[in-house]
C-alpha cells in the first residue's frame, strides 16, 4: 500500500534504522531492507510474524522481528532511548487476515466472527456477549457511526445468545434489523466498529502517537497510513498539535492518496490516506 510513497519518505540507505510497526507479510519491510536499512518489524499476529520472518530471512541480521502490539513496541523503545530514522505504521487489518475466513472479519465468513488481529480470545463474539445491548450500541455509534445503533445492538446480542456467531450469521442479523435498500451491506459499519473495539485500535494508535516523536532521530520521519476517518482525524490532529508544541518540525498538510493505477489494481487501497510528521 503506497509502497513508492513510503519508500520515498523513508529514503532507505545503509545505516538507517526503521521501525515497521505493522509488519504484516513484510511488503514494505522487504523494499526498505533492500535499500540497506536495519529494520525492526512489529506484529501482534504470530502467524503473520512467522510468515514475514521467513520472507525476510535473507536480510538477517539487519531484520529483527518484534512480537506484540505497536503501542507496546513504541513505548518500550522510547523507555530505552532507542531512536529511528523512520517509523512506519500501516494501520487496519492486513489482507492475510481479511482473506482468512477462520478469522471471521468478513460479513460472508462461515466461521466464528472472532475479528482479533492476534488470533486470541476474548474475541468479537465474547465482546458482544459481555457488553450487552447498551455497550454494543455505544461502540456502534463511536466507531461505526451507525444510524440505528439500538436496533443493530439488539440484533447482534440476540444472535449471539441464540448461538448464531459466524460472520455471515451476524451480518444477516444486522441486515434484518435495518430494512430497506442500501448502497453497501448494512453490516459493514457494525463490523468495523466491533473490530476497532475488540482490538483497541484507536487506543493503540493514541499510545503510538503519544510517544512516536520520542523515538525519532533528528530529522526522522513518522509515516502513518489510515483507512477510515476516525484514524485519519486522530493522526492529523496529533501531528498538528506536536508541530505546535515543537515536538515535530513539520507534518503533511494534506494526506497522500494512492494514485489511479494503485486504486485500480488494489481496490482496498481506495480509502488509504498517508500522513507524515518529521522530527526537528
């Protein structure tokens, strides 16, 4: 995603240190390592980390895998005084996770709607059961901008209570709760909200943004790629505030978007927005 744009900002060269906060399958990391950088790759998904480590094994010892969340990684390196020339976070769910029906991210998945990036429990089904209608309605508004949160929350809680826990079954429950015609499946907003809540995505992002300036070397750049307005708004405002406070020297005024060629070849890139902030 936005590989050329990321590479231009990182400016890979021997001796430069990079923290890839969302390693995924190692696409960005492979290009950066090919330029001679030392790179630490972070991922909370053990399966993704193992596959990326195999892919990048030829770059050892310049590549180091780091298991865990990117918020923990940034805070750990900040506490130890480690600095990087570039910090990259490609937010959201990886293609591998979306395409794995067993993860239950999809509204068409026949498997349990787990939706956890780590593959561990508690998962989205557990979350629905524990939060109840009021709690689910709240996250549907906050993270999904759902127009009928009470009806959708009631449908989700009833489905889980009745043992209908697959992605497809929960999506159908939402569809029945919101009658009428829709430009896209009406469960998309609810699934986004559940995924964000279960994985604490915005909480993790806030922790990263709080400390990322502390791990940038002089002139270093933080690069964040977001996929929905909640993330992009948070990144935009935090970068702006940190420039005003002198913690960053500059930040992108407008997001960098995928070009027409990338959007045509990768429909998932259409909502991507890249913002950067540079250290003094």
